[in-house]
């Protein structure tokens, strides 16, 4: 199943922005285990700003964060031998 099909089309750019933010956080003093949680807050807030305050927006925020983190892991794992 295509997991990105669950994310609304207008939020795909948010996934790219979250990925970039995650890369910046990776280079900061923030511990790696907190990066997904640090991405979750702006993701949910952005989705609420775009879609309004409802459950769907919160779910979309979680899915966007999950996709950004998953993308990062795919890239990282594909570089391993």
C-alpha cells in the first residue's frame, strides 16, 4: 500500500520541510531520540493552520511527521552495505 496516499496533496510540501528541519535538528545539540517529537509539534500546528482545528488535521500532522522520519530512515539505511 502506498503510505503517502493517506496524506493530503497540499501537505506533501510540509513533509519536505519537516525533512529539512529534521536534518537541521540532527546537526544541533538535540539528542536524536527527540527529533521525531520535535518535528511533531510544528507539523501538527502547520496542519491545523492549513486545514483548521479538527481531528483530521492532527492525524495529517502525525502522518506528515512519520513520512519525513521514514524518508530519512530509508535514505540512511540505503547507504549501508
